[in-house]
């Protein structure tokens, strides 16, 4: 995130098979900007043994009061477990990347919407395609739509279309990159430089409220 978000960053590293205990490393990263510098704290915590089961009790004393709290969960969340629910209860926004999941558990993710604001980096990757397809309104309402792409991005794009058009769109086909056929014709890919992972994460840290359009797309994807 570099200088874009001065913050206190806590990195939780689980080590459930190790002897019970807690290891900590602290670093301060500074980035010069003109005649000043922006600094941020990075605290890396290794949770050993049973400490893995109580992450919130370790995190809470280290939070900065009156500042929003974001949780970037790497990989597939262990939905329904105590350690995951604890962290969801203390954060303002949960950030996932469902392209990191082996199974798209959108139904389980949707159950969190009433408890915490949720972002999905896989959803952010569909932004350019959503803009392209929105520009095809209103003709797109009646046209056949076929979507190819990576599992998560394609499922979310299809879910978005299902929700916005209020009709079923064809099941997606696997492919390395997103592609869309509209009315039998292949649409040109958006001519936009792909955002880096850091840019995608940084963008999520600028949002504080729930996203009803994203939530509707997830619910549609879960019911597909």
C-alpha cells in the first residue's frame, strides 16, 4: 500500500502446530514525499498453538481508536468457525479475493452482509467489463449473453447481469481471461491497463459503506 494509506498494519500468521505462544515483529516503513514523509507501522504476529483460536483478543488492544478497521483475508475464509467470526465482529470491512478459493462459497459470504461490509477483489476485476456492458443498455436486455473467464470473475459478472437484467444468463465457460459474446458477436475487451493487486486492495480501503450492487451479484451467483 506504500504511501497511499498510512496505517497500522497487523499481519496474523497462524502456526497451529507449534507450541502455544505469540511471536511479534515490528517495523516502521516511511515513504518520502517532497519535503516530508508518510510512515506506517507493520506488526507481524505469529499465533502459535491455541493462540490461533483467539485472534480477536490479540488484535483488539493493538487497534487505533476511532480509525476504521479492515481485514484482508487471504485464501478461502473458514466460514462458521470461531476464529473467523471473532475477526468479522471487530472489523468495519472484510476484504476477500474469491479467485483464491477452491470453491465459490458465495452463499456463506452473503450471510455476512448484515454483519459487516464486504469487498471482493475478484469483483473489482470485473469493473471494466461492467462498464462496457452497461454501455450496451437497453439492447442488452433481450440479447443472448455468453460469458467466459476465470471461475470467480465470470461467476460474479454473470451474477451481476442476472440481478440487473432480472433474467437468467447462460452458465459461464472456463477461460484464462474474461470475454463476453453479446447477440452472437464477441465484444472487444476493454482497453484499460489491468490494475495491480496493490492498486485493487488500496481502492477497497477507500470504501466504508456496503455495496448493494455487489451484494445483489453475490446473491445471484450463490443461487445460480
